[in-house]
């Protein structure tokens, strides 16, 4: 009698991951094989390389200042209340000319021959700010006082005086 062979129950099979195509190992960093290397070892002390570190520090500080200046400028547009408004010199001079020559009594003085209006620059659009503009009326040198009446830049113009 022959022993009967025993058959092991089938084992679950596990699929092998697909094999990737062979790729040569990556090139080492540095000079290509067969060419001389540019690497050198320095006997300089660590203090001798500080100028490079200082340069990097200065570049970093300069970049930080540029970013800070940009942020300040941007905030002036986003939150304009913290920056004083300045009246446009040209707009004030044109406005003074208009008030002096406007024939409507509620809007102006109705004067003729008004010329050479000259107002100072850099005046603030702040309630109560006053300044003097020079003007020629009928070829006579005169002056007017401009008074800012609100923080939006509205102003009044006095009657010309000598």
C-alpha cells in the first residue's frame, strides 16, 4: 500500500508589485565623472567669511525695509484716516480764481480781471487750517485768506484785500 500524498490547501496568493524599468543611479552632485572637481578645502579661519554673512544680513534688512515701506504705503490707501490729507495747490488756485470771478452771489464775488493766483503748497485738509493766497485783481496785487471748513478739504475764500 502506498501512502497517499497529502495535498496542502491552496494558499492565498499575493500579487507582486509591478517592477519598474531599470534606471541607472542618479549622477552624483558636483563635477561630471572624469572631469576635475572644483571643490577645495580652505584653511581660512571662520572669521574670514563674515563679510559674506554681513552682506546677507544687509540684503535681508534692505528687503525687510522695502516690504515695510510697501505695507505703510498700502495702509494709507486702505485706512486713509491716519494720513493727513493735503490740498492740491493747483486745485486750490483754480478754486480761488473761480470763487473770485463767479457772478452768482451765493458762489462768488463776481470780480473781473482776476489773474496770477498763487497759493502755498502742502496745506492740510484740516478743519480750521488757514493760509493766504496772492492774487492780482484789476492789475493790483491783493491777497485772500483761505479757511478750510472740514477735514474733506472744503474751504472758504475771503474777499480780496491789499
